[in-house]
């Protein structure tokens, strides 16, 4: 793109695209996620280099709640902090805490505890 | 003629218009059904307001780059695209509110949460009184978004995240949920303060780098150094303080502001309008710059480079570059 051209978003196009028909049409055309599909255990791969050595750390959380596998991907970043798609604004220092908070936020999914 | 976005606490007309407009968007059916949007269950009309809930949730499932892991980076979060994508989303809501209100001069108001943070994060802050957005609860029981089961026009959450995987949506019919200031790890006790906003705005990269390093840097994710990651709220990485700024507000409010369907709560837009205002203050201060540019490898960064299309109905015409100067569409009354 030529950065000297006027790149600013066009208010007329914005208005037209925001109409519910156009807006909904965009959403309907997106690839639909498979129904009932969610994460299984996910791998987090952290890589780094130190003094000429290549470091790779693969982490997989296999979690069960009440004996059932938890279909919630936990991801760990380079700092060691955890995130999960089910609570996208949260960051955790403990996987146990992450699962506790998921249970707290999705009570219908987990049902009553024993 | 650009509209001027103002603080909701100082503009009663904007407040009343916003509440009325959200109600109209919640009542109005879009031309699409849940089935057409890939949401399981019987086909039901999708209200215009709920198109935004679906859009946010689905964009969060869209990885950057294509084929990557949306949990690491997606087309709206955890990377430099966070601010441009939400700017477009707010523009879409503002256009729809102008339409249903029949008021082309309507401007989305913002909630300056740092002002409440400076007051000690009261759970009875003015914004959460019945005259504004109502308080917390399951369901919220006061204010314009309270749930009254016997009233067919009551504010109803109809689409939500299907489970802790966060990758699928489902239909529901219930009231709005909020749970203010829960103790960690379930929530967070305080809102961000004005000093914390100032700190993010003042971030300066090491001398000798590229000027755009002030915005974001490799690896352009939730660990990268820069203003964007500070405002989104992933850094500084501190086990004793895992949430900041934007993320902290979601976590402090709790309830429906937690999952990928957080636009279910009308406070979402007032919150993000303030985030957008802080970005505009940064752009005004440091220049209308953005990173990464198009030299960043597509295999890793496609979808968040300066001339990549933003994931929106605008297609290729909306890019991060195209939203760096929106002064033809709106301005703010006050910039931080």
C-alpha cells in the first residue's frame, strides 16, 4: 500500500457494512466451528536460546474434573503464566486456580460437586 | 461531521440515548437466525445487539496467523490488532445506535474507570447505580438491564459461551450476570487507577530502537513489550498482580464480562470506548504509528500487520492503518 495515499476508513462504507443485513451476512459466511468441539489437552511450546543452546519446553495439561477430562485448553507463556480461552481476560499463576475459576464461571457445565 | 464521544457521567443525554438504543438493538431482530450463524439448537432470530456478541466470540476463535492457536494470538486479542479491531467494533455499534435512535449525531459515551479506581473502586460507583447501568447480581436486578422474568421485553442474554473451552457458542435465555470485586483468583478487588493509565502512556522503549517499538514489539503477543500490551493488560508479568488495565476491568466486573461473549454486558462498550480513548491519547501524543509493518513474516503475523485486513465486514478496506486517524468519524471530549 502507498502510505502517502489517504488510508482512512470511509464513513459511508462503515455505515453500510454496519447494517444488520450486511453485518449478519458477514458472520453467516464465516466458517462455522464444529458443533460440540472444544479443546482437548493442548501443548504449549516455549523456545529460547541461551549461550548458544536452543531450549524447547513442551507443556501439556491433562486435567480431569470429577473424573471427566476437562475440555479447556490451558496455555502457559514464557513467563510461566497461564491463560485459558474460556476466560480470555484472566491470567493465572496456578493451573489449579485456573480450573477453580472455570468451575466458578461455568457452573451449568460442571454441575453440582460431590 | 465527526461526533464527539463524552464521559457518560457528564452527559445525561448520551447516557439516556445509549440505554434506549441498546434496548432497541436488543429488541430488533436481524435478518439472520442462530442456525445461519452456526449456533446449535432450534433456529431462533438473532437480535441485532447479539450479532456483536457472536462477532466478538467468533473473532476470538480466529487465530493469528491462520492455522495458529487462537489462544496465543487471535484476530482481536493478545496482539497489536487488539486496539484496531475493537475500534472498528465500536464504530459498528455507534452506527447501529445512530440508526435505531434516528440520531446521526449520537456519540458512544465512555466510562473512565480509572476515576473510580482513584476513588477506591466502590462497587456502588455512580455508573453502577440504577440511573446508569445498574449494579451486580445473578441476575442483575436493578437499573435498565435488570432481569424481570415475566416481562417479555426485559434485557435477556440469549447467546453465551458454551463451556470452559470457550470455542463454541450456545443459546440461552437468562438475565445479565455481574459479580464486582471478587477476591483473586476469581476476580480482582480494584479498578485501575489514573496513575496506572499514565504509566502505560509514558512507556518508553530502550533508546536506539525503532519509534514504533513504543507501540508493540516482537513477538507481538501477550508477552511483548510496549504500550499496547500494557493497555490490553498482560504486562508487567507479576505473579502477585496478574491483571492490568483493560483485563483488570473485565475481571473486576466479573460475571458476563469474563467469557468470550463479554459484549453481552452493555458496560463492555463503555469500557472499550475508554480503552479507545486512551489509545487516541497515545496516538495524539506520539504520532499515528503502528507495528508490525508489512515486513513482518506473513507466516507468523498475517492478520495483524499494518495493511492486513481487520477481521470485519469491511473486508480489505479496514486495516490497522485505516483506523489510525478516525477524526472524520469521531473525536473525544478529553484525551488522557
